């Protein structure tokens, strides 16, 4: 099983290969496009993340002691951001999720390049995923 650290390093490496922020945004958009469609049954108010300017639905379930996340958003950049978080934490144990920090956000420079509203939304996504992990642990 690939560790959370390994995945975060892979993401940092992918982004460091790109010099221009327009290319990095395109990578984020492309990653959002790789998310499988979220079953409409999970697009509920309960799964809607508060604090995001756009609409983001996040569904989590536990299987064999590991957390699995699925999500969708009506905004392409936001969909890419949640896809990055899913890549890092989906398939990991609740304990490993809670013990890790999503430092790839700072490592790739997202903190400086997102608008304040998108940054708040990203933090809300992180908090919700941690909340699901806390509930499952």
C-alpha cells in the first residue's frame, strides 16, 4: 500500500515539473476530470461541504478498515482540489489520515495561488475528510 507521504511526494514532483501556474491550474482541472461521477443519491445537503463558495459534495465510507472518498463539484478548479485530497487520503486508514497533514498544499504553492474563498473551501474539505476519519476511528 502506498503511504500518504509517498502520494504527497508524487503530487509535489508532478507539480514541480511545471514552471507556469497556468499549467499547474490546468493539471488541477485535469485531475478533477478524472473523478468518477458521484452517484446522484450522494448529492445531498448532508454531503454538501459548508464553507465552499462552489458546491462540493463529499461521500465517505469505510471498507476493511480503510476510508474511501467520492466527491463532485460544480466548479472545475474545486473539483480538482478535492480530487487531490481524495488521491492522498482515499484507501488509507482513519488513524493514518488523522496522523497526517496535507502538506502537499503548501509544497506545490497552492496556498499562495488560491483566492481566499478557494483556500477557505479547501480547508473546509480537509476538515470534513478528517471529521469522517474521526467518526470511523
